[in-house]
């Protein structure tokens, strides 16, 4: 199970680098500080996942599907923090105003917690993501907004 988690993290790291286009100007961390939490987020094509990982998490591997990954880390002094459970909801919108709700599934492995959602897209589509994250036990919701142009090539 630990090897699978390591592989999944490696894929997410690679996809982050690819999505950034190695640009120093881009938001390299894809994270947002929210009180005692840091929320990490990313979106990438599902065909970047290995067939084994996709099967394990019941995700569709295709060049026209996007995976949205969210993780919530509670800040703990003198550590890298601990994974925190949260309620994660969201939607995406294209430039013509079409909106799709995306459903997040919680993935727990050892001490890690991830929230994954997937959706279809059209080649060259520019999507605006709007994600709401409420860490367990909190009363306020963090709003994560980011844009991404997706290609099937």
C-alpha cells in the first residue's frame, strides 16, 4: 500500500511540473493557506495515472478526463503537518458558462488523505475551477479558485 501511495505522489508531482510548464512565474506550490491549514490542489489529465492506480481508485484513464486532487494539511509546529479530513465540494465552468458539479471521493492511505474528483473536457477547453473546502471541526469554508486550459494531446 505504501508503494502505491509513493507512486501516486510521484505522478502528482510530475503532473504539477507539467502543468506549470516549468515556469518560475507560475504558482509553484498550488496551495492556499487557510488558518491552521494548508490546502494543496491540482488538476491533471487522468491518462497520466498508471493503469494500476486508476483501477485501484476507480478512475477512468482517458486523455479527455481531468482529475482534481485536493489535500488538507493541518499545521503542526516543527513538523510538515498532518493530513486533515474535510468536506470538499466544487464545480467547474467553461468559457461559455456551462457549469458541472464535481463529486469528490475521499481516499485514505496510512496517514494520507486525498480528495479526488474527475470530469470530462473538450480539447483546448479553458476551465475555471471553484472548490470549497471545510476542514472537519471548522465552521468556515476555504474557497479555492484556479483556471486551467486542458488539451487532449
